[in-house]
């Protein structure tokens, strides 16, 4: 039940991210055309694009966390047995939960501090710049708690214990002579 909700929510986030990117492209391209073609510009283009980029980055991090899409290395994990891998995975979940808590605490404090101040161009509360940190910390924490619960209740298969995405663009080195 929780898994389906999180998966559905991440699909919605992916659409929102795509819309943010589309709006950013239109705003920035439109601003360039306006400046060079008509010697004017869209005043809020730069500020709104920057804010959308911040939101898009944090929401993309939520989707990547759900899909286990962050890059990592498995040099140590590949040498451990299933119990060692489970312990490392559990420890990593606890560490990430601590980091989510610290991010939540700091982003929440900044959001509250900046509620009364407004941006220069759009004249919107600057709290909206810090709010994505709070949103990510809450959503990321829920995803991590769900994954930790699955690990502790034995719902994670042994082949899924190493949650590392190898970079497709990383050069493959050969240790032998060519």
C-alpha cells in the first residue's frame, strides 16, 4: 500500500520536474530572444528559473532516492556476505535518515526565518527557496523508513542488497597489457 503510494507520487513528481524544466527553457530562451531581438526582457525570468531549478533538483533527488538511482561504489559490499550487506545497508539507511533530519531541521529554520522577507523581482516570500529542503527531507525520510522497514522485515532479496548504480559513462580500465 505504502509502496504503491510512493511509486505513484514519484511518477507525479517526474511530471512536475519535466514541467519545471519546460518552463525554465521557455523563460530563459524567451528572455534571450527578447534581450537580443527586442532590447527588452522578461523581468522575472532569471529569478523564477533559479527557483524552479532548486525545486526541480530536490524533487529529482526524491525520485532518484526512490529508484536507487544515485551513483555509488560497491568495492567493499561486493566482498561481503548477505548478513554483512544487510548490516551495511541498514547502517546506510540510518545514516541517511540522520542526514534527512539535519536537512529538515536546517531547511525548516531557514524557511521560518525567511517567511517575512521577499525576493527582489517577484516579491514572493523567500521561504519558497528553502522549502524544497523541508519537502525533500520529509519525502526522503518516508522513503528511507519504508526501505528500512522492508530490510528489517526480510522483504529485501539478497540480490537487491547492493543498491548502487554504476555510471554508464565511466571509463572502463583494463589492468592487463594491451
